[in-house]
């Protein structure tokens, strides 16, 4: 007996119109923001995009203020975009946790400067935080200085940089050894010649447009042409 169970997926062309919303038709296979957010989570992990370039950096402002630099971040497949520097007030004798907060059920982002830093980041069904920095302003201080700010953007337990699907390739053994053949380096491949590889592995495309390796040969002079699909290892004395 065959069993078939339909599961969610997309995107597909709709085959019928199920309703009209504000004059716009909605098809029976339309997807919503939750679908796209889940799709983006397949490509991007939560975090700040390029924190090393200053994205969402918390820095001293003028007097008892903090500045948060422009940047982008991802949380649960939703992108936060801070277009310009914003200023947050501070007070002497206080400790703050500076968070980027996604309001999950309501669908918007906020910057939070919370005095109860011990309870941050908040992460539940309603809100999800990226902790950007912890700031401790001593009593009687009239300004905020850089040494009062503990940058947490690189800490993956509370924030971290955004990583994409391609970044995971570095953790795959084959990808790490992509400069070798069969896991062997050039030195291991050429022990008898004593040569050193000076070029890269090259493969021509076959007539179908796909890359196919049919033969591997090496020498001291690069040939004028290679048969389709052949790899040539260029070595030197």
C-alpha cells in the first residue's frame, strides 16, 4: 500500500484565486512572511552582519549618551536595518544591556537599553534579543568612555556575526582539502619528480557543458590545448 502525505513548500504558481484582499487577488498557493522568514533561515544564521565593519556597534556618544552605529542583522529570518546612527541616554551609576529586539508576534524591531542587564538577552515566544553590548557607567561620571563598554557582538551565545550557508563549507573535509587531489597535497603527488606545483588544477567542460575529468597528466610546460575534461598539473624542477 502506498502512502502519500502532503507537506508545506513553495513557491508555486497558484491554480485558483481563493480571496481578494484590498483589491489584490490571493492565490491558493500564495505564501506569507513566515514562509519567507523560514526560507531565509536556511541561508543565514541569526546575528549581526559584518560586526568588524562597525555594524550595530555601541560606542560613546556626547556626555552621558551612547551611540549605536548603522548596520544590518538577522533574527529568525527577519532582517533589521538601522539606517543611521541613533542615540541612547545613559546615567551615572547604572549598568545597561543594549539589545536589538525582535518582537516576534507583532512583527517589528526595537533597540533596548535595559538597566537589568542580568536578564538579557530575553528569548521567548514573544521577543528574541541579540545582546550588542553591556555598559557600566560609574557613579559621578559625567561621560561615557570606551572602556565602560563591553562589546558582545562577537559572542555567539548572545549575538554573534551572521553566517551564511557557504560558511559551513569550511567545516567539510573535502572543502578544506579542495587544493589537493584525493586528500593528497602536491608534494605527495609528485614525490618522484621532486617538482613543485606552480599552477592550479584545471578541467575543461565536455560537450554537454558539465565538468568531467577523464584524464590527469602533468609536465613542465603548459600545453597549448587540453582535451575536453582533462586535468593538467604544471610542475617545475
